[in-house]
C-alpha cells in the first residue's frame, strides 16, 4: 500500500462504510482539513482523514448529475478503518510529496 490508489482501495475493501446526509455548509465544514483531496470538474470529490489514535477514513461526495444531492445538501460517504500508525505515516508522506511537487 504505497500509492494513493492502493490505500484508497484497501480502506474501501476492509473498512466500514458510513453515509450521512449533510447540508452544503456541513459538507464544506467536513472538508476543512482534507488530506490529498481530489476535486473533479464533474462534481466528484474524495479525500482522506486521519483521526489520530482512532481511525483513518477515505471519504467522497458526488454532486455530479448522477450523484446523490439536492438543493438542501448532499450525501457524504466514507469508509473507516482502525487507526494504523504505519498507514497514517504513509498518508502523511504522500501529502508531503504532493506539496513538494507543487
């Protein structure tokens, strides 16, 4: 699990799926400190979150024409796994690599 894609796949395969409906403001708040956030022009967005000592998340929203949203807000879906120090470290290394490439 050394790439963004492999970490994402691992979390989605073994993690617990959680979906919540959020207002637009709440959804924006949940994206306040994303790790490795990707925003596509279509309206699809995904990112990672680390809750130190508790869990690691891969989260996405889809506000495209086929996505799950309304004028009131959107569905925010995530997969969570128990906190893993080595996986968290790898995510932080990927963040650092991403920053250096800019």
